[in-house]
C-alpha cells in the first residue's frame, strides 16, 4: 500500500477544529521536553530511551501497550512540590490520578501525604505502609464501611462532604471512642475554566457544601457541636487541568472569608486550609503550566494577605496535586497495527490499545501528543488520527497529530503525559487486558502493576 504525505497547507484548516494543530511541527523527531518525562531522550541512532533504557527493549520485555513510568521524574516532581511549599504546608498526592504500592512508597520516602477517595485506595495506601495520620479520606458518598475503617485505622483527616456525612462520621468516631480530625469541603462558586465534567467549585453539582447558600456555615455549626469530631479546617477543590491561578486566588479568598466568619461567630480560629488539586500539565507543547514554586508563592501570598487583613493567624496550608505530579512522568507505548489512509482527509493509525487504556480523549475531548519512538524518520509529515482497536468510532487516542508518512505496522508509538487518569480509569471494554505499569530508573525497569491476563478476566466470571 502506498501512502503519500499530505502536504502541509491551508486545506488543514478545513479539517482541523479550531485550537488543534494546524501545521506540522518543524521536526517530527524532536521530543519536546514540555510533554515528555525528564529522562526521555532521542538517541543518535534514532530510537528513544527512558531512564537509559531503549523503548524497543522495553516493548520486547514487557509487551505493548504498556505505561512506562519515569521514577526519577516522579520523585523529582514530589520533591519540587515538597520544597516549594516548605515545612509550613502539606502536599497530599491525589491517589485517584494513579495509585500503586510502589507509588505510595515513593511518596512516603519523598515526604508527601496521600489523599484517597475510596476504600480501595485506602487499602492500597495502608498495604504499602503509609502511616494513617498522613492519609486524608475524600468522597461525596463514603460508605459506612469506608468511614469506619478510616476512623479505626486513624486517618489524619476525613473531608466531610454533606450534612448526612457529618452524622455518619460522628457516629463511627463515637462507636470507636475516637475524636476524628475533619475538614469541611466547601464549594466557593468559582467557574473554573476547564471541561464541565472536571470543574467542581460551581454550586450546581454533587460535591461539598456551598458558601453562597449558608450550607457551609451550617455544617461548621453542626460539626463544632459534636464532641467526636475535631474541626481542623476548610477544604476547597475547584476543578482539574486548570492553568489560570485566578480561580485559586478567588477560592483562597473565599475560604479565608469563611474562617473569618467562623472566628466571629464561634470564637474559633481553624488551623488549616486545603486548596485542593487541579493544576494543569502540558499534554501538547501549546499548554503552559505553572511551576510548583510559582503556585506555592501565589497561594501562600494570597492566604497570608487575606489572613493579615482579617487579623487571623495564617493557617497551615495544604494542596492535593495528582495530575501535576504523576501525569508527565509516564507515556503509553503502543505498537502500530493497521494503517488506513482516507484520501484528502487523514490517515487512521490503529494501535494495540485505545479507549480501554486512555478514555480521556473520548470523555473530555482531551488533546495528546504522539511520536514515533522505535526509529527516527525523515519522511514527510502525515496528518494522522491515532485510534484504538475497540469497537467504537469514538475510540480515539490522539485526535490530530502529524506522524512520518513512512509509518508502518510494527513501529512503536508513544503518547506522553499519560501518567494521570489513564491506568486509573482503564477498563476491560471488549475484554481488553489492562496494560502494565513499568517503572524505569537508572537503567533498571520493573513492573509495578502487571498486565492483566485472560485468567484474571475469567477469575471474576464465575460461570
Ligand atoms: N483533590 C480533590 C478533592 C479532587 O477531587 C481531585 C481530583 C484532586 C485533588 C486532584 O486533582 P488533579 O490535581 O489531579 O487535577 N478524571 C479527570 C480528573 C478528575 C479529577 C477528580 N478530582 C481527568 O482525567 O481529567
């Protein structure tokens, strides 16, 4: 089959929706450091290495598709967040982005705390030895079992999300004879500029108690009356994949406003505020995320300024980055299968995974980059759509990308920045076997989550 390159030109403007790539990059072989993990490099022979290991060797040893995680980068990002926020603040990694026992140990060693949002995440954290006092439990519908277990093991914080939950947590703590530290999650009414499904601070949604209708203030009254609960602070998470710090500033200001109101009404100064996670990362070179030290400075300054203005002691700040830590540290390695050219439109490049290992493109219209990593190529750029092997036309991994026109079955492609919300949202759709997570560091690779097998699938199917 011969596949000609589509000439770069104005006709792409008709094909590509606004905001997507409109021209091929100058060099298809270059790997932009904004989207690739720290130790990823193109070698002189044209292939790509991570942690000093050739991706072709990784594909041979671990198979494809596989999530390849750069442990050096993960640890460096943990340290960058830790150092940026310093000793007067806590960084809780949001486990929903990606959690495994190895990751919990890295977090522990790098001095981070952990936010979990389910019994399963709590069990993983405890199994890996994270001290309970460094764990926070979230969720809008925690079960009684989850609450009981969290109180029993002594988690450092439960973030209360509703009136009913106040009663449930108080009940569990009373039964266990504990005084449970809690925060109250509030919705501050900020419109975060992100996809509707990942914005969480407007009032019309399931999370938290609103500042605007007095729900948050009423929750504070109720919690303060309960002996078994120790109210330590207020929590706000405004959404995800956010670049503009303005939303966080409004959130910080409104949370400090509530702290002031609590001091005036109850004579109590709460010692903590948590501003959640949600900091954006670069999925394509067009994205321009803030560095942890800029984020820390901006949040620290606004909290300090607002507290000073209100005459409040500055509370201990915490943040909950998930994506910003793990997202950039991994890429998904795929093998190219069927290639189908649609004359005058684009070329469909099928890979051996798809929406079962990355649902984000289908679900949020997320954009990703992609590169040929098993060799370099000086062929013409070819407008491509990287699709999976599932039985749906929405099974798209990368909607618009330029790949070399000599791409052939058997080549390896890598999609960067898939460390967050890809393995953790992976499914068995079409009975796909979820890919492994392979951690690479200093020339060593090891599986931290193994590939599923057909036996795994059949084990759940009890006939
Ligand atoms: N804290 C709370 C209370 C959260 O709900 C979340 C994310 C985070 C922290 C971490 O947010 P991050 O820093 O990772 O953005 N599946 C979606 C993202 C959903 C995020 C849910 N909560 C996605 O793939 O974009």
